[in-house]
């Protein structure tokens, strides 16, 4: 299989059952063979995590303490080479075959090269896994009923911020929201960041933009909301700043679903 110009970085705090499950799918469906640049960040590492990483020929990046999501992804990106990087957490198995995987990664790398694209989402739109609450929120505000109409009148800003989620709900979201969603070839969509938040799960990003724009901004944001006491990027970037940037977010049909094999303590 042809190597593509990107790197893979997996953040795995505990959850070794999920990590093993995901890596098996990456091997089976060809993802790991698409690049020789493969890394797993292991905060609070144990011997089992190191053995799993080496078994699948991923370079283990070891930390004695938990770094949180922002800190873990930052540490990964700093180790990875410049260019497109695919950032994953340990509970994102690959659910498509190797041909689909190759095509979507190749197409996503090309789309990421456009100047205003900030991320390409590769979490499956049809089978995103759980939890995925965005679709329920979208339907609450954008269904064709009186209550949704009232909600849009009472909370227009909230309704607007949910528009991008239509790509997970509708076959043709462009028809409903032509000002914010554009249809691209091969069932890809382009969505303005004014109507869709940043997402952490299964994203292809430019390494330098990620560190110098996304991480740098998230680190400056003060928020009482944290995950296990750490910043997680999504919370910090759910902001007026993000919506005003009018970044372009690309939504691929998707390759990964969210599936946690066992509990990891939260």
C-alpha cells in the first residue's frame, strides 16, 4: 500500500483494552500501513501500554503524569513531523475497509492543504458511536414543528451554532442551510466554524496550525469547566473567538466510530 504524507498520533490515558481493539482495526483495515510516522502518547504509562504500542510498531511517548486532553495532544503534536497529522484517542476503532480508508485519508490530506481549512473530521457521520448528543440538539431546534420554530426565535444564536450538525442528520444539509454548508465531491461537506464547534475526535489537522493557532488559543482561555481537572480544547474553543474566525471545517464521510471497551476511571 502506498505511503501517504501524514502522521498518526494516538492519545491513550489508560484504556488499554480500547487501545488494543482500535489498533487491531488499524492493522486489519490498512491505516497503519499508510505511514511510517506512528506515535502513541501514554500519560501515566504502564508496561502494558508500552508493549501494545511496540507490538503494532507505534513509537510510545511516555509521561509519568496525566496530561489531560489538551496537554496530551500538544505533547503528541510536538513530537510529530510538520504536515498533516491524524489525531486519535484510544477508543476510536476503524470501521471501513482498506480501500475506503486509503481514499478518505488521501482526499482529506488534499482538502487540508486549502489555506482556511482548520480540520478535517473523520469520525463516521453515519455511525459516530456514543455519546453523540449534537444530533438531538439539532433536531430540537431545527425540526419542522412549532416548538422548534419558537426555540429558534427565542434563542437565535444557539440555533445558529447548531447548523453545522445538520451534516450528521440530513442527506442534503445544503438545501436547508446553503449559507453555511457547501457540498464537495465524494460526499464531503465544508462548514463554517461560525456554525460548528471544534471537535477532538478523529481529526486531520496541520501540525503547525494546530500548535500555533488552536493549542495556543486554548491555553490562554480561562474556564472553570475541565475534564479531570484539565483543559480539553473543545470547551475552551466553544467561544465567540472561534465563531468569528470563520475557519473552514471539512466533514468526510468518516472512518472511525467511538467505542470504549472498558471503563478507564471516569
